[in-house]
């Protein structure tokens, strides 16, 4: 699967560290969409403690994905849960470039907390926390993860990843689409190293707002750096959420 199918801009930084390839972040709207990152966050509200996520087959989330460096919008992505199996979510992710009507789909596997386990290019062991949470989810929680990221297709590549995640706020998120969600704000810092390219250090910073009402994040900002130089910064914004029974 080409890199463009991957939801995670973190993998873009990996590609650059290996091959020197520059790949733009996904996005979907218009030239002025860079203002979307400036969505108003309201005052903090009383934070609950979340003990479970209620995800079902047929649940789907649609995101607008924006390149925050150029201000351009490039694509939409729809994530649809196809199966719950062995404490994991199987998810069909369909990416449609901005201005086009036909998208490309790929299968991704997440653990029960939305941490990435596998896509068609990479496997993560244990799961990568850059899209997920840890239960119970509560304000002030923090945790560390050490994992390996292995490329499944040639060329063979292995990365060691050290990640730190913390819950820093619980606040209303007001999106451009007149939707307001009470959400946990999480920050994830990752450092990726590879013995084959010891002079290239890839770091990523993910900030996401996880809304219990939709069982997933409603906003996510991912910044990647190579040797502390900015490579990419992208934004995902939820535009629609539906459950299978909503259509019945």
C-alpha cells in the first residue's frame, strides 16, 4: 500500500528519513481551510472518567484532513468499523483526494483503545498510541510505551519508538462545522530511531481531542520533524459520525 493510504502522518516522516521522499499531508476543503486549526476551545468543564468505548460494526467517522503548512485541503477520509475480533477493531479506511469522487480503501487494525496495530505497510508491537487512548481515561493520566514498528513489504525497515502520552485537559471543542464536543485533550510525543540511519532522528508530536460521545477523536494535529526540522503538520477534523442503526 502506498504511503498516501496511511492515516498517520508519522509514517510520512519515516519515509523521509529512509528515502528522502516528501509527501504532503492529507486535506479536503478550500484554500482558506488553514483557519480551521484555530477552532475556538471553550472553558474547561468537569471531566468524567471513561471506563469503556462503545464501538460497533458499522460505526463510521468522516474527517476533513488539512495540510496546516500550506493551508491547502487535500482529502477526506472515512473510517468504517467492519469487525470486532479478538479485542481489536478491523477498520476500512477510504481516502478520497480533494476534488475527486473516487477514493482508495485500505484495512487497518486497532486495539480496543484505538491504538494502531497494523496497516498494509506497517505492524506495531505493541500498538502505537498516536491515535488512541488508555482506559480508564481521566484528566491527569499519563503513560509511556516502547514499541517496534516493522515494515511488512520490501525494503525491510525496523524502527524503535519511544512514546509518552498524557491527558492535559477536558474542554469543549467547537469545530468549523458548528459542532461542539466535550473532549479530552491528549498529547503524544514520539521519538523514532533506526540503526540503519543513525543520523536521522524522527520525532512527532500529536495533539488530539477524544470525545466520548463519538467514541473517537474529533480533532487531531500531527507534527513531524526530522533532526528537529519541521517536515509536516496536518490536521484532521471530524465532519460526520454515524452508527449503522442511524440509517435504519
